[in-house]
C-alpha cells in the first residue's frame, strides 16, 4: 500500500485481535505507534473506507442509545492474508526503517515473535545490498562524496541495529 505511513496494514494488524470501531483503532494507533508517527482521524477513516471498498475489512453499523451509530470493523480472510504478506516483507529503502519497519516489528513481536528474526534477516540482506550499491558509486563532486559517506554511515548504523536485535539486543528475541 502506497504512502509514507502504512496505515492500512497497521489497521489490518489491529483487527487481527478482533473487531473494533474507528475511535478504538485511533486510540491504539496513538498509544502504540505515536512515538513513530501520527495519524489524523480523517486519514484513518479514509483508510477504513478504502480497506472496506477493497474487501479487506467489513463494517457493521451499531446503533447506540442517545448517540450516533458507529461502525465496527472486522477483518476478512483477504485482509489477513495481505497483512501477513506486508508484515513479513522487508522495506526497500533505508528511510523506511522508522516509518514502516518499526510498525512491522511491533506487530511481529506481539503476534508472532518467533517470526521477527525472519523479517530482520531479510531486512539485513536488503540493507547489505543497498550498501553494496552505494559503495559502487563514485561521485566526483565534494557534495556527492559527502552524501555517499552519509548514506554508508546510515546503512552501517541500520545494519548494526538489526544485528543487535538478531543477537539478543534490547527489544527483540534472538534468532
């Protein structure tokens, strides 16, 4: 799913735990992932609408006494399949480690911690390939050289972080 913040797959992940309405989902997003990124209510409700149109979730209207009706969303088998494909796929770019890999890691550590090393190992390979590509660059201008150095240091830091998680570092079970 396109976009810098993977709101759709995150919603699917929350619905794996059972049906919820929009306000519950928004509260969970802010409580669990608010340190990574924020989702506006309008963005969440647009995402819920899109997920429902694509058959990934089903909304059921619930009447409430003295209050407006609300919609409770349930995950479909197609939504569950999409979630698991997303959560186990490494991110293609370094800048997505914070905005996309961390939410994936959040869900894996909660739902299937034994699969976290699988994702982290795949991510390590992606970062190694990116580092090899950057090492092969030979910029001639000083800014290009500084940018290459910056990217290599970022990739090295990302690889060191992933290796620490894979080898029993803070926050993740070792492989």
